[in-house]
C-alpha cells in the first residue's frame, strides 16, 4: 500500500520560487530535515507548519493535503 503525501510543502515552495535551502535558513533548521519534509518521509510538527506558513505568508491549510475530497 503506497502512502499518500500528507504535506504540500514541496509544491508550495515551487509555486513561490523558493528552495529547501532558503526555508532551512529561515527556520534555522538543517537542509536535510527540510528535504525530508518535502519528500513526505517525515512530517514537521504542527508548530513548525504554522511557522512555515507564517514565513511563506500563506494559510497553514495550504501546506496540508486534504483528507477528504469535496463533492
């Protein structure tokens, strides 16, 4: 069973023309950690997602894939 990506961090960074390295610097995190978030290998904490949303000036919901499709 394949796992569905939980976060949209990679897509949002691409939409804004930002890199993993840039985000790592903004958050004072290791670039490898941010890369693992972007590949959905591991997930950032909710507090970190809020910090990312603030840095990217978006709603935190834009960073998370929906769990239910709207009809």
